[in-house]
C-alpha cells in the first residue's frame, strides 16, 4: 500500500524556521516526482514546491521562493521542505503528494495526512 | 501563472441529482487537467486526470470532459458520500501547476 507520512509541523514565531519531512512507503520513491501542497485554514490548495526525478529540477511558488527549499533523500525514501523566514501567511496544513505518472510533477495520486504549520507570535 | 476559475463556489443538490462543476483556465491548458475531491478534514483524492480519465477505484458516476480553457466535472447521480469540496488543477509544465478555488457540494 502506498503511504506518505508527514512530520515536523508545529508552532513557530514569525521569522523562524521549520523542516518538514515526508516518509514514503509502498512504491519506488526514487522513480517519482514529489510535491508539497499547502492549504491555509478554510482556503484552497496551493502548490508550494515540486521536485522532479528526470533532472532533479525544483520549482517553487512565488510566495515562498528564496525562503523554502525542497529536497529528497532517495536512500531514506524521504522528502523534505526546509522553511526559513516564516511569515504569518505561511500558516497552513502542508501535504506531501506523489506524482501519478513518474518523473515529472503533473498530478498527484497519493497524499499524506498533512502536517499543520502555525506561524504566530 | 495560468489562473483557474471554478463555478459555482457552492452548490446544493439532492441525492440522485446530476451535478456539474465548471473549471475555466485563463489560457489553454490542452487536456492537462485533473480533478480532486476533498472531504472535510481529509487530504485531497484524485478523481480524474488528463481531463477525462477516471482514476482507478473512483465510482463511474464521476466523469470529466473538456479541453483548452473549459472543463466540467459531472456527478451523474449525487450520493450522500459525495459531500465534499472539488478542486480542478492544471499542469501544463512543472513551472506551471495551479489549482482552482474549489466548489463545495452540499446535500439538500
């Protein structure tokens, strides 16, 4: 069974940092593009960042560019999101998601349960 | 960025009704469109990909159509389990991946 399990969320002050992790199981992690998607309370979905397999290319939403970094450790089947200079508007549930097709992030057939990040003083 | 606009934002229908949700793109996305269902407190679930392909295990009452800039998600006979918010998502390239604002489906 394909599973994604996020961890690392919590309460942090504005300007602080957090690192989210997503541990994958049930599929060949190294063969699939992955993404972080967030959802602010009562709001819609926003793609935060994606990482492809074919060339390791990464993409970021303009709202997080320069502050967030996506990475993966295929030996540990784990996806990461390093979040620095956090702002109140980064408050959201952060989901890890697996691409359906493979090496390039297109659409997502498996999602984690989400981890809540709250940025507040 | 390509903007995705869904309508209506909320709809209320009775069990057994045919329900249609529309998603419009600010420019052509060809058939690179997916639909997701999100139940309260849960993660999104992929329903449709490449505009009209039903994901494995999704009930056949769900269908998708359209191309270019206008797309629809149809539920042929609404069931109580379909209470959820539905999102469209375009993916014309890794640098261009955006979601619609969502349509909340309520059961009368």
